[in-house]
C-alpha cells in the first residue's frame, strides 16, 4: 500500500471545498430549475398579455379600417418592455403586414409562426433579422378578423438574464464561503498542525543518545497572538497532550538518570567481583618477591658487616619491590573507576593488559593462549579502563567455561585463541575458548543482568551485561557463537579511526 503525506491544512481545505461545492451546486441547480421554470411561465403569460392587447387594439382599428394607430401600439409595447424583440399585425391574406422589424424582413419570418387550429401558438425561432437571436414567438388571433393574427417576439435571452440575476448573488455567496472556508482551514491547521508537528518533532528526540546528553527540549503550545498580553489561556485537548508529553519526558529523564546510576553501580559491583577473583593471582605473584625480600633482610641482619654482599642483597630487594609494585599497580589501575574520556588506542594493548591480570588463573587452569594480534592494527576510539574490563570479563568467562569442561572431560583442550583483524572500516576481535559451550536458550540470555549459571559467590551474572553496554557505548557490536561441548567464540566489532596505527605495548 502506498502512503501519501497530506498536511492537515490540505485535508481541511479539501473537505471544506468539497462540502461548499456540493451544497452550492445542488442549490444552484435547484434554484436554476425552479426559478427558470417560474420566470419562463411568467414571461409567456406576459407575452400573451401583450399580444392580446395588441390584438384587441388591432381588431378595433382594423374594423374601422384605420391602420394608423397600429404602428404606435406596436412601438409602445416595445418601449414598455425592452425584452420585446418585435410585434407584427398580420391582417390576412394579401393584406400588408404591419411590423417593427427591419425592412429586410423575409416572408419566411412572417410565416414562421401562425395560429394553431385558430388559437394561440408559442414557438421558439431564430430571427436572422435581429442578429440571429433566439426568439420566443407567440401568435394570437385578432378577435373578429378571420385570418388576422398578431405575433409578438421576445428575446429568449431575457429569461436567462433574469435567472442569472437571481443566481448571481448565490454564486457570490458560494465564493465567499469558499474563501472563508479556506481561511478557516488555514486557521485550524495553524492552531492544530503547529502543535501536532511540534509533538511529532519531540518524539524524534526520544533516543538513548539524547536522554544521555539530557537533550530533550520541552514542547511549548502555540500562542495565537504572540506578544499580545494574555489575561487568560484557552487550553484544548492538544495542550493537555503537550503537557502530558512534557511530564512523560520529565519522568523518562529521571528514569534514565536512575538507570545510569544503577548501571554505574552494576559496573562497579561487577568490577569488585572480578577484582576478588584477580587478587588471588596478585597475592600469588607477589608471594615470591616478598619471600625473596624477607630472605635478603634475614641475610643482611645475620651478616651486617659484609657490605659487599649486602649491597647485592639491597639491589635484589629493590628489584623485588619494583616487581611487587608493578603487580599491585596493575590491579590498582584496573580497579580505578573509569573516567569517561575517550582516546585513540590500540585494542591489542588492552588485551595484553587483561591477559596479565588473568595470567595466574590461566596458569592454574593450565590454559594455553594463542594470540594472533598484528602489531600494526589501526586505532579505535575508546576508554582504556572500560575496554580492559571487557577483555578481563571475557577471559574469565572463557577460563570458567574451560574449567567446567575439564570437570566433564579431563582430556579436553584447554585453549583460548585471541585474534585481532581488520575489515573495511572496522576492527574485529575474536575470542575463542574450548570451554563447555552454550545451548541456544542459554545464549539468548547471557547479556541479561544477573543471568548466571555459576554458583553463588562465583558468578554475579553482570559480566556480559556490562561488556555488552561498554561495547555498545563504543558504537561497537558483540555477538556470540557457541557449540555445547565444543567451545564459544565472542566476536567484537569496533569502528577504526583513520589510518593511524598505535603499536601495542607489552
Ligand atoms: N565463554 C563462555 N562459555 C560458556 N558459557 C559462557 C561463556 N561466557 C558466558 N557464559 C555464560 O553466560 C553466563 C553469564 O555470564 P556473565 O554475565 O559473565 O556472568 P557470570 O560470569 O558472573 O556468570 C555465565 O554464567 C555462563 O553461563
Ligand atoms: Mg563473567
């Protein structure tokens, strides 16, 4: 079905034009028919009346054989009524016809109408003598004169002009109604359309992006006379609707702000949970250097005079402290609340950092990591801390999945493969594990907050929810391919920025 956009103004205008046109033309038609009929009847009567007067007068004159008055009578009738075209007195065969037509009158014209069975006859004829006009012609007998008759012709156009003079004001009225109607349509569409389109416009603002940037304006109603002091305001349904939409916008803004707060809390909760998991690895990593430091201190204490050896011990202590600081610093760095700044960065660097954080868990579960990360991948625009959180989450999930798989099948592959590639305009990161895998129903729920299949204390169900949101806030996308019992691949897609590449740091 094709949809056509027709503004309210045109809808109003077209309906008003149709209504006025239909009513107007029905009225016009009826008036034309009835008024025309009445006027015609009245005209015929008038014509007959004139003819009979002339016939009576002519009868008198002819009986006295006095023809002199007849032209006067004929002319006086024409003078009284301008719609009379001509009058003629035809006394009988071989008698001269008295008329006031031009001299060129033909016998044809004289014979054009006559009596019908000795009484009056009405005919419509065309008179070549008078500009070829259509004439309503009546023939009446002259009383007392056997073959005598009087004919009077009347311009038929006079009937028309009378009808027209009645219809004219009506047409004028219809035109006035049409103009008023169109102005009315304009006025209504102004009063309604303006506000409806501002409502329509506002709905375009309802996007997450605008909610996030607090960028949804308030709709205002339309004042008919802007600038004119308003003593009171006349509201209608549209104003109520506008008010309701404004209230709804407010509620939506508040709800979104709450959602943002809740989301931030989720991110933090999830992070704390993963820090809990990672800190075991950190403790393990600093265990050796701390033991070394204690050992050195013990040696220095027992041989305080051996300055040469002690200098060596102090160097060893310094190395161990540096190493410890680096390891602890890594976790501190990760645990920091993310700033909302974006910078151009190499996704490979974030992956490497995440791998360092989960190194202990990988080692403990005897998982080998295969990295296919080219050093010169184009940069993406992102938040360092958030991207690290993404990769830590995905890696921890992969490790958990492999652990679970190993519980079922001790000989299973224990491998995580990370590939970073480039495809027109985007960077694609694939993270594949040889873990337990997922069924379709499970896969559909993994991004829901609090969805977890892990024991309480082991899983929060917030990991992939946070990952999903971070990826989408980076204009990226994430999807998951999985086979139960075989493994899972998460594919991330980010827009690359320009051609500039940032070599990743190890
Ligand atoms: N790599 C994976 N392999 C198999 N299942 C996974 C994988 N990643 C996530 N899942 C499933 O998705 C669920 C939700 O993951 P997540 O949101 O990170 O929460 P959590 O790890 O706390 O359970 C997990 O409980 C698990 O069932
Ligand atoms: Mg998780």
